[in-house]
């Protein structure tokens, strides 16, 4: 057991150190990448391929399928590191959550075909869950998937789907048993969901871009699915039992979101501390000598260490195969704490910078925008509190 722990720690350190070294070469080009991603909405393919070369894509994939098997904790370190240095994972987040689901739930032929191509960066993935009339209530989904011979036909709508235009495949959640059928059968709404691996270029898919600029260069889409045919062997997991399968994607997503927020908090803190050490307004002392500046920054530092511990704990639990519901509680807690901290850190840094904090040149207003988005997505603060109250405290369901 001790040997396994030492090997895992070594793999994690290799990923983190390799990523740090790789990103150093991009340091002089940071402004160029921000312009490309934020202003022109272009996908940073060069950076994507380098993420693959350092092994970040393969953290969640066993060695037999071309990965390193380093685990979610290693990827968590990597995400935190890249964001702290001013780079964002973008489509890497949704590709990672899809890879996690494929590893644990896909049939063998799917694993052999797709996992190596995720590891080497030749395939990109996205995730299609949210619907206009369901919002955060996943069990109200109305998109259907009905089997016809060797294919399923998908019909319905999806919204707020990140990166559909650059992804090669998507994990799409649909109902193989409709809500009306469940009512007739006397079964709960949690039943009847299924996951499908869908080629984003399939016939019958119409995409409409949404005017949402706050997603690090990934465009957001609403999708209309009209008799989209998916091979029957692209069903991921067991038909009608997709709820638990889905959480093998959602738990890593929330944990990695926690890592992103921790990286954002560290980036904001570093900017604020450096500015506070140099900025002189009254007399000859820098503003960092004032307790009104010091104390908010110290609070961010203390909270950041706590957020890291919660996020690492959740990632380690996932790697150790802890039950999805238990991992879900830890993942939700990590995400809530981290998103709140990212907002606080960005806001504190803006306050330290004064008027300069609102200049795009300093990068803080962009950090605040991104942090505020992550308070709501991929799961809202309110839904996390509902989950913890019900699952961890045993209180009655409130919604």
C-alpha cells in the first residue's frame, strides 16, 4: 500500500512539474493567447497538443489504453497549476469528465477506440446535459433516445453546451424511458436516463450559438436534435440506469472546477500582493503595510489552503473508488468553497488595485467574471446546499 502511494505521488509530481515547465515557454506569449482566445474566440490548438504531450490528458486513463493512470488528484494539481499561471483548461475540462465516464462505464470496444485518442490529443469531447425546460433539475430532461434496430434516434433540445463546435464527440444524456412512461410504470424520475457517445457532426443536429462570452474562448450553443442516429453500441453504461453513470462525469467536473477556482484565487492573490508591495500613495510606505490591505489578503491565503485540502480530498476519494454519492458530497463541498473563494480573491485584488483593477490590462476583471460564472456553473450554490442538507444531514427534500 505504501509503495502504491509513493508511486502515485511520484506520478502526480511529474505531471505538475512537467506542466509548469511546459507553460514557462508560453509565458512571453500569454497576451497573444489571451487575445486569440478572448477576443477572437479561436481554439488554442498548439496549447492543447502540449497538454497532451506532458501527459495531462492521460491522467484518468489506465496505461493499457495509452494513459498514465496518475489519477484525478494529479489532474487536479495540473489544473490548479495552469490557472495560477494565467492559462485555462477550457475544453480540457469537459474532455476529462467524459474520459472519466468512459473509463468506468464504456464497453471495451469504445475504450480501445477512443481513450488512446483522448490521451494523444487527437480527439476532443464535450458534454450535453442541460435543457431549456429543465435547468438544474436533470431528472426533468425531455430529450428522448429510442432504439430502432442497431441505432438509437435522439430527439430534443440541449442548451449551454460548451465547445460543441470544436469537439469531435459528445456525451449526451437522454431519456430512454420518458417521464410519462415512468408515471405509468410507477417508477421514480431518477430512472430512465441513458448516456450516448455522439459524433458532433451527425446528421439531424442544428446548433445555435448563444451570446455568452464568459467561457475562456469556448463558445456556448443551444442544440436541436432531430432523429439523430447513434449506433446502439455507443450506449455508455446500462440503458435506463444512466444517473449513476452520469455522476462518474459530474463528480470529476466539480472537483476540477474546484481546482480551477483555487488556481484563480492564487493568481489573484499573487497579483494583489505584488501590487501592494510596490504601490505607494501616502508617505513612503507601500499600501501593503496597511492592515486594511493586509488582512483581506491574509484571509484569502488562509481560505485558499482550506479549499485545496477539500479539493484534494475529493480527488483522492475518487481515485480510491469511494462510492459516487460520497464522492459527490465532497466534490460539491469543494466546488462551493472554491467558487466563493475565487470571487472573494478577485474582488479583493480589484480593491487593492483601485481603479487599475477594472482595466483589462491587469487581468483582474476577467478573473472576477470567470469566477462569478463558476459560482453558478456547472452546479449552482443553492443546489449544492440542497444536496448537502439532504444527503449529509438527512433533512427532508426541499424541492
